[in-house]
């Protein structure tokens, strides 16, 4: 069975050879067009099979994405419940002034964590750091707005390193 690439090459070669058909008899021309039509049909059949397979892969990918979304939601729910239960257990152990519970199936203990920073008002802190501690601020690299660059290019602006391009995509329905 021929590959799509081979069929396309044969079709192109036969189509390009049409210029050399001067002087052919009607029967020879009919044979040429029949061959061209046959190759086109073979190409269309192969393309149809590939397109159907693409549609099947797309459906599989969408189903897997939905499943992943469902699993992510379920995992998030389980973690939220876990965190609430841990907080409840921690608070109640502190209320009872218990630092450790040693049972056959689990060992539960309270631990003093390392110090961490709690920022009550981020904007106020940023303003203070701009004046007093700029080494405590991290700045992100600028992000290009492709929408605005596109508008500027469409308006005729010459922007080094950017240009408008038009691509071709395959639509399968």
C-alpha cells in the first residue's frame, strides 16, 4: 500500500507532465486523465483515513483532558479536606496541650517550624523596599504583548525582529 507522500509525488509528477501532452491522441489523453483521476482518488481515500484517525486522536485527547481535570478537581478536594482536618487536629492538640500522641497505627507530634515571613500589606512593603532595600525586590523580565505588536505592524510600523506572517492550518470536521 502506497504512502500518502508517494501518492502526492506521483500526482504532482503526472500533473506536471500534462505540459508534454501535445500531440497525444484522444485515447492517450483519456488514459492520462483516468490515471490522474485514479491517483487523486487514491490520495483522497488515504487522506480521509488519516483525517479520521486525527479526529479519533483529538477525541481521545479531549477525553483524557477531561479525565485529568476531573482527577485534578478530586485531588484538590481531598487536599482541602486533609488540610482542614490537619488544622483541626493541630488546634485541638494545642487546646489539650498535647505535643505527641503515640498509637499503634500512627505517631502524631507537634513540631516548631523554622521562622517564615508573613507580609500583611504587600504594596506598603514594596514601596518601603524601593527606598530602603532594593536588593530585597525581584523584577521580572518584560513580557511582549503580541496583540499590540500585531496592531502596530498592521498600522505600518517597522519593528525590528517582528513581522506579520500567515500560516495555513488543516481543518477536519
